[in-house]
C-alpha cells in the first residue's frame, strides 16, 4: 500500500467550545461552500458547465468525479472526499476550555489544495466567534512542526508529506488479536438502515472499499491484493468481547455505534487497511469526524 497524506493539527480558540464541537461535524455543506468561495473564478456558472473545472481545486476535492474506466468504476464506485477532520467530543473538553485541537488529514492529489481547505475551515468558524490560532504538521513519530496560523500557511517548507506505506511500516501491528475502540459514532448502513450492531466483517469491508477508492482516485494507486480472500478473512474474525451500542442523538446525522470490543482472527492481510483507517476513518460522515477509532493494547 502506498499513497501520500499530510496529518495536521489545528488549534482553535472560541468562547463556547462545547457548542462549536457539537456543530463542526454537521457543517459539511457550509465548508464546501466556503472553500468554493475562496477559489472559484466563475461563481456565476454551475460547476458542471464551468470551462475551468479541469484545473479547479474545488472540483478536484469536492467534485467526486467518477472514473471513465468501466472495470475500475465497478471496483471503486464513487470516490470519497479526500480529507478527514477530527474534532474533540464533549467528553474530551475540560470545563471552561477556550483552546482545543482539531485534526485534518489530506490525501494524495488534494494536498495541493491545502490552502483552500484551511481557508474554508477558517471561514466556517466565523459565525461561532472562533478562530484558528496555530497549524502544525505531524511527522512519522507524531512530532509536531509549526506550519502556519489563522492567516494560513507560513512555513510551507515545514510541511511533512507522509507515505502510507512508511506509516504502516513504522510500528508493529497485531496479527491475531485486536481491540478496537470507537472514538466517534460509526455510521454504517445495511439495506438503507443504520446498523445497530457492530459486525467486524461489515466494518472491515467498509475500510477495504474506502481506502482502495481513496488510493485509486487521489493517489493513482491500485492494490494487487485478493479482495475476495480478504473478505473471507474478515467474515471469519470472531468477536470475543462486545461493548458496542447504538447511540441515538437528536440530530440523526450524529447517531451511530459507539463503544469497544475485542476480536480474534487472521489480521495480517487486513492490517494495511485497518491501520490506514486510523487516519481516514470510515462510514458515513467520515470526512467530518465520524467513524474514528483506535487500537487498544
């Protein structure tokens, strides 16, 4: 597996951190509109008829253009958005806090659109009387390096572009036992309905589809693995400890599975996808913080 990504940390200041963190995962449309306003040269035209769409950063990130290759279209279908935010939950926020960190991972070709994404994020904060204080970039060891502030990127030479292959090679992964904790609600659907129970097979197959599609559309990379064999391995994984539950929120877009559980099986072939998922999340709303998870010892 190999595609590039950048892993950023964005420090935000606000007088009402709880309200802002509740709203941020729901601002996808506002974020897309803010990004478009910063880069569109023909705002009076519809994107589909714009003569400049081929060189448009907004179209590259938000256009989700399908491939013209019929066989690839069957495998990868519609491309996901090539970025993933991470936002603190209310549980993460200390009382009275005014400064907190958000994460932003950007994939492959979309890295060239980083200025647009950061400008758009800064704009969606304005109605909440919030602002960006600092932007840092993370390296392979998780170390942070100053990149910019609320005015944008100041030190472009400091940007650390990570290889997904090297990220996965930088740590030892479990091969037969896995403990997964969901950090934000996981929204997977079956037959049009939100899944009320965690099934490892459905979780793993969602990651297979998502990561292979991100790699193909934004990293020009196709995996040579046997997807049928990986699906079979996922089907045979056993849950040995299940503490997952469905949380239902007033806003249905925030409802999903939460909790943690342990699993036994053959994870060797699946680990590149499970490991990459730590950075790109999975399920509905993954680009705006949903479906984040971690591995516990």
